[in-house]
C-alpha cells in the first residue's frame, strides 16, 4: 500500500529532471495542477464551515454541485472524496489530529473500515 503522505510529497515536490519526455513532463505538470486545485478546493470547503450553523448550507451546496455535474463525473468525484476521507482516517492518530478533529478522524477511519472491500481492498497488500 502506498503511503498517502509519500504520494503528497512526491506530487507536491515534483521537479523535472530533464530525463523525461516532453509528454511525461506535461502529464506531471497537469497532475500537479490537479493536485493543487484539489488541495485548495478542500481547504476552501473546510473554511466555508467556519461559521456556526453554516454546515447545512455547505452540505446543500455540495449536493447542488453534485447534481449539476455529469453523471459519470459524479461517480468519479464521490469516489475520490470517499477515498480521500478514508486516507485521512488511516493517518497516524496524533500526527495530524488533536482534540479538535479527533472525532472527524475517527469517522474517516470507520468509513475506511466499512468500505474496505469496495474501496480500500489494497490495505492487506
């Protein structure tokens, strides 16, 4: 199983070596742009919940965004969100958690356990 932190460091710290083809360098740049856009979008989403009582509006907005998306992309997007939450749940407790987010970390761990066969089947490898 690939450690998600190693993957983050690899993508975020990517530097072209000069030994890669133009196509490979282009693909890696595109991958890094997607990585940065996803990280920034998640940070923005989390920031939107920073007002008491705003969760209902954020959840409604998320559902609206899903509904307006292409059906196949809905599947891919929801799958990516579930996988990301499961990866967060697999991070070592205390390294990226404290009392303020411990329950969220626990929920993500439970999500990972629940969907082990469907999404996290590589855990045993």
